[in-house]
C-alpha cells in the first residue's frame, strides 16, 4: 500500500470520527478559559472604521439601558420567586460569545459564566446542518457543566442579525428553582450523583422564528414539578431578549452597524485595560487566607479552602491548590467556572463597583486549582450545592484582597471585612393552598448581613454577596402563592453581629410554619452551624454560628386561638422558655434534607451577620450605647465584648468605668500574650485532629487529608471522597447501643 493510500485511509477515519461523535459533552477548552475571545476580523474592521469615543459612550449607555429595561421585564413577568426578587441577569454578548454588557441589578456572578454556553453554541451548532444559528432561533441551557452556577439556573439567548450577518446575542439567566431534581426546589443537597440534580440541558435550540417548539416545551414541562413555572420563565426570558434585540437594531439604524460592533468590543477591552491599570497601583506580593466549610450539608466535617493571592505587575493570581478533595457522592462540589463567577463578584461589587458588569473585569486574573478538588470537581461529582464551596472561596478572596487593597494607589470603594456568605432560608415543596404541586426557594436568603467597613458599621440584612441589587420579597405576596407563614418575619436578632471597632450588619430571624396544605415540607441548605462561615479583618470578629431549630408536635394556630399568652417572638425565647409543654424542641446543623412538616410546627433560622473591622476596644462607647438602645446588643455583650459600662435603664455610658474596663482588658491581653514563635510551637500539630473529619491540606499543600490523619492522597493525583449515608451511620450507632444493652 502506498503512502498516498495510507494518507487517504487516515483522512477517511478522521472524517468518520468527526461526523460520528458519540456525545458532545462540555468542552474543556471552552470551560477552562474565561479570557476574551480574540478580536474577530469583523471587529477589527468596525474598530478601524469607527473610533469616536463620545459616540461609543452614547451607544454603550443606550445598550446598557436596554439591559436594565429587560431586567425589569423579567422581574415583573417571571413566575419564579427568585425572578420576582431580582435573582437574574440580562445581557448582550458579542458575535464571538463574550458578555459585553449586563444589567446593573441582579446576580452579577453570572457575568463570568454566561459566555461558556454561547461559545459552545458558536463552536458546535453554527455549522451543524441539523441545528445551525439563524434569525429567530432560541437557545436555552441549565447544566452547570456547560457554564452555570447550578442546574436550578436557566439561561436563554437569541442571535441578533443585520443583513444576514450575526452581530451579537441577547438573553437572560434566571434562578428558576424547581427543575425536577431528587428534592423539590432545584438545589438537592441529597444528590449523590449528577443524575439526581434534575434537568441537565446542554445548550439546546428550543425555538425557531421566536417561537418555542411545542415538542421540546412539552418535554421540559414534563421533567419538572411545576410545568407552569417552566413555561412562564422561558417566555419571560424570551420576551426580554427580544426587547434587547429591538434596542440593538434601533442603535444600528441610528448609528450604523460598525458603531454597535465597535462599542461591544471596546466595552470589553477598555474594561480589561482599566483593571490592569488599577492592579498596577497595588503592591506586589502574596497574601494567604484559609476558610473552612463545616459540613457537606449531610454531615459535620471541616472542608478546607486554601488560597494564596499573588499580585504581580498587572495580574492577579488566585491559587487554591491544597484545598479539599472532591466528594464523589455529595453535592457541595463546584465546577471551576462556577467558582470563577463567584470570585469575579468580589471585584465587580466590592472592589470596583464602578466598572461595567462584564466578563472582562476578571480577564487579567488567573485561577489555579488541583483538578479533582472540591473547587474543580470532575464531571462525575454532583454540584447542586456548589455554593457550599465557592461561597467560602469567595470569602477567602474577600478577606485576602483588603491586605493588598489597603496600600493600593487607587481605591474605588471602602476596604471591608467578610460579608455574610450563606443562603439562610427555606427551600420548600408540596401541595399549596390552591391544590398545585410546587417547589422552590424563599427569597429572604437575599438579606445577608453587610460587612463592616474601614470607616463605618455594616448594614443590617442588606444584600446577598452574589446580587447587590436584590430583594427579600414581601411576605404578604408570598402567602398568596404558598402556605408558608412567618410568625416573626425578618426580625433582627440581638447580639447577632460581627464585633469590632466597626461592627458588621446584623441578620434576622425566620420562624416559619405551614397551613392549609395536605402535604408540605421544608429543606435548609447552609453551612456555619459549628464553625463560622465568614470572618472579620484587622482584629474584627466573625459572625456567630447558626443552628436550625425545630419545634415539632405543636400546632401554633391552635395555640394562637386558645392560649395566645404562650406565644414568644424570638428564637431565643422559644427555645429557652419552651412554652409548649407537649412539643419536642431540637437543634440541628443547617443541612436539613427535605422533610415533611405537620400544620403549625415551627422551623426556625437566623440570617447571619457581616464580619467586624478592627479592635473591639476601639469602638466608640456611644456607638455601643446606641446599639443597646436599639436592642441590637445585650448588656452582657456591651460589658464582656466591648468592655463598655452602661446604665441598664438609660443606656448612658459611664465614661470613667468604661475607661477602666478597657485598660483592664488591655492589661489582661498582655498577660495572656506570648511571643509568636512560642505560640506556634504550642499551637501547631503535625496532622489534623483525629476526632474531627478534616479534608484538605494541613501543612504541605501537596498532600491532602481525606477525613482522618492516616488517609491522604497527593494533590496532583486526588482520590475522590465517598461519604457513608448518614442514615446508615445512625443505624449503626443505634445497633451498637442496642447490642451493648442486650449484652
């Protein structure tokens, strides 16, 4: 056989393989790359033809207004609770798939995630004869492995053409909630594989001529518990995308197509250049920060997040090597791209809030992880509760960045401590008072406590870390749709603050029950019940630890009818006074799997606090007195934490006694203190403690512990962790006790 024949045979084999791909899974090349696409020939042409910065700024403002307008449309039309209260984003992507503009409100972490599915569409469907990209096409996706936070989020995009040429994409991403997962509400912490996580839609053409295909819509609705929600959510996103398309075409008609193409590209490159300019004003160096998740949502353990941030010239390197291995049968893992989105939120919201909301803000940054870690999990690991690892990763960055930013030559906002970082709310499912099967998540998770700043206190229950402009929902409106009643809606809890020279904003209590349902259940998904999930900085305290409290075996509505004097209005009073004599009172970590509840039983949570800033002894005594008058702190906290002496009746500060108390505490600190080298010698151990399941590196980041001091693996060859079913663990414990009693 000749060399030519061999070449022909090889070509035929390659052609066959190319045309007969078994499965188009997530593209590693797309998913690993968060950088901007190279400038296209069409963009080069447009930039050469149009360079007027004033007109570019005008067009950019028009397109930005279109994004904001469409955001409002989805918020007003969306059926999902999270859509109604701002957990969404709308935006415009270049013809190469880069997100150039997005709405000012909403979930900004989407801004570094949304390009992945668009680039998949461009790479795989544009020239695919059975799919293609044509005017009027509608694409959606939700699978995090193709670029998303978790599968409960759904994106929808449409291409925008001018004279047959693809100009850009417009669309929206919404936390829709219910998606047919193994637990209702879309975020199943009980998921033990990706196949428990509900819908797994890759970038998929679901409509043509701006109309959804009825067969695909039927398939999607048939796959979830709330078919009405699925349809209404998709329609709201489509209409918003079409409105943005109209605005793009209006801009083309007024200013020309070159102007629009140049504006979208310049918005990205100008943003990236500005970030690099600002980074050059930061001091070069490395800052290290550890944070810990205190559970997987199914068992208590310590999951280490290890971060070293290095700033060099105009680049920021975020090195997470040495963090926990992945959990192959737990949902707390994250896809690397999801974590990048959350990390970008730190810079979009807390460092440079004045910059455009697009993916270029993160372009000058590099993220390094160990493949197979909980922060860069394999396709086989579930990630429905990815927040349980990428929220602490965000916090690690948020606590490390101020140590560089403090000495920066330019700052666009205040230096702050750690924002509260957990979604403390109820996920629910069951039959509502209208006889409909529903499942979703309450919006009051959006009221996270704000962090203390370098110059003032943090705000109470102000905003989630992932959406600076979102709402917690109106309880009266919520009660119209679901049978959840809040006995105490959003009441700030006393002493729930990150103490410091400036204190963190405080969180509120949620005491929930259900009424008028034949079947109703609750679920909770937060860490931080055993070990604080965030921290303060420069001497400030972190928030507290927060359990789930339950009162079972009571019907609060009967109590309200017959014995109203038994009612209490704080978790503290209910759990300490135990006013219902026949009820069962219990506390738990906040990883409750879906549990059916009887009418009138109480489920109680506390939203956490932001971290404090600076030494508590430097807090103005009058500020402590004001917090005491407002019921934010107790007399004990004023005395024992802040060392401020107050008149309990008038809240007047005893200046002389306060000064003496602070001096006494400073003297006590000196007495307790020891040289750092001596402290380290007493404090450090060779391995993690044997009685705490610990996952991640201890000293050497190249060696990862897998739950016990004896079980390790190399960081560059991670062995995934398999956890036992908590029910099996409990059964074994009870069987051991039974055997002991029988013996």
